C-alpha cells in the first residue's frame, strides 16, 4: 500500500479521543483544586500542567497520524536501545517517590520512561513478528529471542518497581504473540513456567502482600492498607445513581488519596454517579471497538499487530484502574487513560492514538482505491 496517499481518519475515534481528553481536564480540575489551593495557592495548578501535556500529546498525535508506518519499522531497533538506556538511567539517577524510582525531573515536570516502554514493546514485537512470519512458531529461533528481549525490559521495569506496567507489558506481549501466530503450546508452556515467578514476585515484597490483603479484606486495616479502597468505595456510595454534581465531591477534600491521579474514577463516581461512570465506560468501549476495527481492517500484518497492541495497552490500563477503584482488582498504581493527571501517560495515549488514526486513514485509502478499481 502506498503510504504517501492517505484517506480520512476514523472521525468517531478522533471525536472520542478529544472527548476523553476534555473530560479528563474537567475532572482533574474538579478533583485537584482543594490540594492545589493548599499547596500552590491557586486552584488551576494541576489542570494547567495537564493542559500543557494535552497540547504536546495532541501535537504528537497529529504528527504520528501522518508518519508512514514503515518509518516505525526502521526506527524499532533505535527505540528499543533508547528505551533500555532510559530504564537503566532512571534506576541510577531517577527521583524516588514513595519507594519507587520511576521518574526523571525535567524543568519542573516529571517524565516516566516506563510509560513510553509500552509503545516501544508494541513497535518491537509488531516489527520482529511481521518479519519472522511463520518462523515465530519455532521456539528456539523464533519465540525465545523475542521473549528474551521482552523479559529484560520487564525485569528493568519491575526493578523500579512498577508491577502495574509489568502486567500491561505482559498483556501486550501475549496478545501480539497470539495474533502473530505464535505456537499456542509454546505460549502455554512459557506461561506455566512463569506462574511461580509471578507468585514469588507477589509475595516477596511486603507492600504487594499488603495490597492483596487490603483488596481481599480492607476493613482489617481501615486506617492503614485498606484506607484508600474504603474511601474510594465510599465515594461511589455517596455518588449513588446520579451523583452529587461536578465539583461537589466530599472524598477529594483530603479523604481520598490520589484523588486526581490513580483514583480519579472514584471522584467521577461520586460527582456523576452510576449514570456518569456507565456513560464513561461506554465511551471507552466505543474507543476500543473503533481501535480494533482499524486494526482488523488492515491488510498489513505490521499495522494489524501495531493497532492490536495499542488498543490492548489502553484497554488493560483502563481495566486495572477501574477495577482497583471499585474493589474488584488489587491496587496497581495504574492511571486512567486520557483522564488521570500525569503527563507521561497522557502523551503516550495520544501519540499511540495517532498511530491508530494513521492505520484507519490507510484503510480508508485502500477502500477508496478498491471502489475506483471496481468502477473502471
């Protein structure tokens, strides 16, 4: 397919993206203004910073919407090398926040390399599997070299530690390998062998064990490990069916920790109620549907796997965040895509959406060419 001639993007996907970003800015202001006033004597501090991230992310989205997909294949080894270096450097010289070393401070802003690792892994896997073709079914020469690279990345991310990103990266890798026609037996054996590793990782750190205990029984330690989940559930209970109204959350008034970041969904539940959160979930599912539609309509294996990986990245992140907020999954410190405060996450989601829109444009162009050929 000619990458120079492009059709229209998926306008529904584009509209949903703008809606999510705009809605996120509104909810960040609502959830953050009490702490912003207390810390910075202005209610606009966090929403202004997020607005800067949004503009940069939208700029990258429109850039990536027009970059030929073949460029990503060529850039894959350089992206991989750069990502590995960043993951090593953040462990050496990154800032430590609450026991985690995940961030670089740049001019008053923070950069989280592990967020951008997700896109690197997607591009790497889509590139290498599309090149290997059926050879990916060979365990020694196909699957093992790929999984070795992914394993090194997972270990570096886990060292930060960032277990939530490890779960997302693992989901991305398994999904792309599945759609890339890797042998199911090899994946099953590899998954079985990794079960003891995940069990060890879960129980080897006391804070992870505390999170599991607080997830299973938050009332056992209501002022300690179970506090955040209890406050989150109280927010949903207070919101009820229709919510308290935008700006009228009580939990964000220094009761619910991380109200404008990882637990912003609880503030949405309190202010917009069951109806509002249900509509937001529908919007996310529409986004996922349009993303999958763009990927499945592509005839290029690389574009197909690239699109699938991006949608899985955003969808799994959405599930982990919402699941933690409503108490059906343990807390993993995963932000809500497009909505939670955080520059690295928002920029990644918007830039990745640009690639999805790029794929949808190529699909539209192919269909236009097919129609022209039929009329000749």
